[in-house]
């Protein structure tokens, strides 16, 4: 199981960790491994503290247990830092995403109340209140960061990549949708780091 990393967060106990997607069968208590180089994850990071794949949230909070991973806000490939603040994007706004499947891409928001059906090992799940974009994504981008607004050097956290909409079964890339970060933070009682 390989997913992208979204952003660093802090929980109510003061512990820190990262947000990623939940739909790839992440489960509570599962050990998580990461990579500092972008290659295959082979170093222990921590454990999945909580996950949700329903309603407006497709996310997992992975608590850091290894101090060899330091929090970073810099988004490689875009040359900007993430603010410790979120933003709800509007239709037409430009967004910037990063995922290990397709790297960095930009696009525009098309729908801020998108309600797709998604699948995982438990079956089909109705997702609500997601944000659909015209930015393309690939497999393994799930869990990656979506940012927007701000300036060229510092942008707001907008969401966590959830899935995509394919126009045909032969497409390798899909139009990306994401879960809004404010919904995730409320559901998990987290704050951005």
C-alpha cells in the first residue's frame, strides 16, 4: 500500500503526524512506513491513529512515532510553503497539488459540492461535499496535498486528494477531487502544524 503524504497536523494530545487518504484500506493501529527520498517507503514513521472514509471525509491521521522524521511545510516541486491555515476554495479558483503518482500539477475548481461514489475493500461508499477540479491525477496521488490562495511563496492548505473521475476506461489520468481540510480537522479534532 503506497499513498501520498498530505500535510503535518497536531492532535489534541500535542502529538504530531500527517494526513493521508483513508480509502486505500488504512486501518487504526496499522504501522506506517515513509521515505525521505521519495523512493519506496522503508523507514518506520508511526501508526494510523484514526481514519474515516464516509461523508465529507476521506482521510487517515498517522501519528508520528519516529523522531527521525521532522515536520516540513515546504512543498517540493512548487517552491512554496504551506501556511498553518486552511482555505475553502471557490469555483474557478486555482489549486496546486502534489502526489507521488503524477507529481505537481495545477488546475481550477469546477464543483465545491461534488458527491461521488468511491470504492474500497468494504464496497461502495458515498462521498459528499468533495471538491472536483480539472487537475489530472494518477494512481498513488491519493492522500497528497492540495493548496491554494496565498502567495507564490506561501499557500493555504485546501485539501487531501481523494480520487478521480475518468471519462473513459482507457484513461491513465483522471480529473481529481479532494476532501476539504476543514472537514477533516473537525472530524479528527486536529490543527494544522
